[in-house]
C-alpha cells in the first residue's frame, strides 16, 4: 500500500448554512515549501496550457489533463510555485473548494461528532476511528440471478476503497485518487485525517465477492477517490473523477454523494449528463434530507441519470407503552445498536444527561436527555450500571435519529423531545413499560429526499431500493448503515446484471429496463406513495434483466402551468421486445378534477416495434389550487397495469427561490470574494445585507442587483467591501409582489502574516 502525506491548509472563509463552501489558499500551508495539489480550470485548450506550464514553470508537475467534461489541469508543486501559475491570465479558477460530502444517513440532529455515521465520528478519547463491526455478519447475495455482472466495469466515485478487504480484493481492479493525484484510491486512514469507509461500504453492496456477496459479485470495481478526509471534497474534484471514469471506459458510474443544491444545471449535474452522452450509465443517491419536498440535490438532479431513493424492505418497529395508558411511543433504534427485541415489561428510570454514575439500574431501561456528552458515553453509563436498554430523547423539537460510534451490548433507541417528556413522567414512579412491535414491509424510508427538481419540475427520485439496515464491507469487517447511499449501489449492481445480459445496451436502455419493471409502494393507508417520493417505485431486479416491454419517458412531467386554460403534451416511446403483438390502453385517474386527459384509445405495438405515444393534459388552473399536482396514470398491457407518475405545477409552488448559496475567497486572489447561487425564477431585485450576529444591527449592503436572469448567478466582490469579521447575511429576492429570503452566518478570517 502506498503511504500518503496530507498537506495541512488554513481555511480562510467559514460559512455555516444549509449550503456552504469553504476554500483554502496553498500560500498559507504550514510552510511555503510544502507540496500542494490543486486543479486549475483554464481558458481554452488544456493541452496548450499544459505545454506552456511545463516550459515556463518547470518546478510544477502537470499530473493530469481534463478535456472531456471540463478544461482543467491537475498540478502538483510547492505552494510558492503553484501560486506563481495563478498569475497567468489563462487560469480561470483554482480548486478545490469543499462543497461535496457523502450524505449523512438519517442524521438530522448532530451532536459533538457523535451522531454522524460517517468518517466524522470520534470516540470518547477524541481519536478518529472507523466503525466497529464485530457484531455484524456478512449478508448473502440479495439478488438471485444467473447473471453476476461479469465483465462489467463499475466506477465508484466516493471516499475510496479498502481494497485489501478479503471480500473486495477480487472485485477491485483499479481506479484513481483525484484528491492526491495518484493511482492508490485507498480510504483515508486515521493517520491521514478523519478516516473514511463510505466508499468501501458502497462498493461491497455492488460487487463484494467473498464471505459477503454483492448484487453483482463478478463486476469489476474501479474506485475513484474524490472525497478525502472526513468524506469531503470539491465539485471540480467530483467532475474530474467522473471524467477519469469515462476515460477509463466504465460501463456504469455510482455516485453516492450529494450537495444541498436543487438545480438541474448545477455543474455536477451537467457533468453527469455529458458522461451519459459518452455512453456511461450513471446512478446517483437522491439524498437523505427527507421527508420534506424539494430536497433532492445535485448531482441527482441530472435529467439523464438514474436517481435512487431509499425503501424499507422488512423491519419490525418497536413501540413502548405503559399498561394503563393508550399512548404508544415509537422507538427509533440507533445505528450501531443491537436490535430492540425486549419481550417483557421493564421499569424505566431517569439517567439525566448521563454525566454521573447511575444507581439502581440493574435490569431496567434508562432514559437519557440528549446533550453535553456523546451518545456513546451515555450508553456506557447504562451498560456499567447493568441496564437492559437505553433511550435517548431529543433536546429540541423534531425527531432524533442518530448513531453510535462504538456498538454497545444493549439496545439503544431515540425518541422525540415530546415523547421524551412523556417518558420522563413515567420515571418518577419507575413505571413498568412493555414493548410491542409493528411489522413493516415495502415502505418508504422517512429520510429519503423528495423531488421535484426546481425549474424543470422533473420527478425525482426515479426509483427506490433497499436503504435501511444495509450490511456491507468496511475496513476491518462489516457494518450496517442506512441511507440513499446504500440504495444507489443496489441499483448500480442491478444495472451491471442487465449490462452483462445485454452488453450492447446503452445508458438510455439500461435505465428504461429498470424503470419499466419497477413497482410503486403503498403507504399504511393503502394509497400509493406520491411520485416525488418514489418515482416509478421499487426496483425489481429479476424482472428488469430481460423485460418484454420498455417505456422511454415513463415519468410524465408536464411542467409549470401559467395560463388559465393550458394544454401540455409529453411524448413517451413504447418498445415491444417480444415476438408477439402487444395491446395497450390507458385508464384515466378518478381524481381528475380540473384536468382533461388526451390519450389514445386502445392501441397495438407490433413485435420488435417502437411506438411513439403522445400524452396530453389540459389544465383548467382556475379549478385547482396553486402548487404541485401529481398522481398516477395507468397503462394496461392486456390485464397488467403499469403505473406512470405524472406531475405539473399550477402557477407557483413553495419551492426554494434561492438555492446553493456559496461564498468563497479565491485561493490566490485574496482581494476577491466570490459568490454563487441558483435563482430558479431569476429576480427583479437581489440584495445581500450584512448584520451583526449578536445584536442583529444592520451593518451594510454588499450586493444590489436588478433584473437578474433565471439560473446560476456567479459574481465577484472586492473583499474590502465586505471586511474581516463575522456576519449574519440576509439574502433577499423580490419577484413581482413575492419576496423570498434566506439567512446564513459567515466569517472572513484574516490570514497570519
């Protein structure tokens, strides 16, 4: 294994917000002679500038040339020499700027490095560690098929891979490290920074081939390390990794990563589209920011990629109740905890914050309040006191879903603040509580991000796949994780099976095979989940490998309706791969008030024929509420129904009018502050005001623009206009009479001289 040295840098801008960007300056590395690695975006032919740099900057090494998805050069050299290159006029941007990370599975409320199930974890001593996995057993192959993905090349763009793992060493065939520009895509090790394991877990789901079997165990894994210590990387690093994977001839690329930007034309989404145009299928995790609408993010917003949400295939949900009380408390087992399987009543006692030893806890359930110390320390107190189980309740409004760094010996669950207060009352008399269970099958995971995509109103995710309690490979063993990061590689593995069966099929056909054979899920009331929650539904691997019918354009997105009576039309194509003529008919939805459907009557598709079918929708907007309208149009093939999701927006909706706000200082041009944001509707007027975060006193206005076009806005401010301080920034957009705003903290730090 190749050893690596990690360059330390000084972060020069700190921005805390739902979407943020931090960038650094190699000039402020610990020593000017220290080696740095950057990607520089150039104006024009990158090979021309490669030759120029080699001629006029001999102390800098050009490691790689990017010319497919971006015009850029990867360069290495001492900080002072790299700094000299930035003075050249052909240099447009210098990266990285930290904008991308692996989605944090199910975590909505973070606490002192403890709750994020990623490589940000810390143990009680503060030392970074990978997850313990001694209690997790390797799963058997989740798909039964004669196809195994043999000969199919799969690129996993992630945190790297533990290629020495016995279940991965056979599948691993190569890759590249875009973070450090070498041929060794090993996960970040503890000595290098916050260790990672996410890419290994993803790779195992796809193609583990040992004691654990992935979906496609004979597929060839090529790992592209684009996310470094802590699972964080840059947008340009992601794009560079995609380009490298395309150059290396990948058949399929998996991206189990995301941002916070809901935009179809964000750079990473556009790069994915270009990769697909080059003949590579791309599967992307939809994100873990559910259950709210509009939470899908780039690059899953790509119009050509296959985005994947997460489902629960089978799970027993525990409930806690008092014998003489009708109320039931839903328990959310914490990741890393043994399953909650209590079968008889136990007393409940109060453990407070868990900072003090607990008395008289033998054989009882201990209730803790979240806060002050990590979850693991609270649970350790319960274990030491002989408790049978532990519950942690939130200290703020909302659901608490968390994880434990070190798997405990007792089950641990989380509850909301409201439920915690109810349980706290029960501890006063040490009441006996019993556990009941509800068996769930085929349900949507609550954390799975929802669509639609802002601006083009695309239905995302397109499918759902298993993403809860998924065991897979990590450095040193196996670990259960959950998230759309786990659902996406399941689908990637399925695509590998299809590709083996049909090596001549391209991305469009592979995607159609998965979508055309998926089945929508129903909620607990027996109604179908909404299209923006599940797309075409759950992937059916066995059916998708050799389907008779393929539908292209099966997700019917009609866009935005602005007129009182407006007709929208979309086209879909039905391909009959069988040797028999197929008969089709549509069934109009019953709840079609305010809309009139225009679809063909019964029609036939001949053997091996492709038929274009026009689907029209006339919307009478005055009879409908403003906002999202979605549902299902049934297409029958003989007696078999296929559910086609449809969506349109009447007039307007509550989608984010400002998205993807990024503020950064140019890595070498320290007098400039760059800002970028996505405005789906543009703006009649845009302003950014600065306030004192302590007193909320107005300080100054740093941006005032009028008639801003819809799309991505990028501009530069003189840093002297902003100053060096900590601010509260209020970003305001005015369109007609509609006013939107977001608030974020940010801080400009002065460099050491």
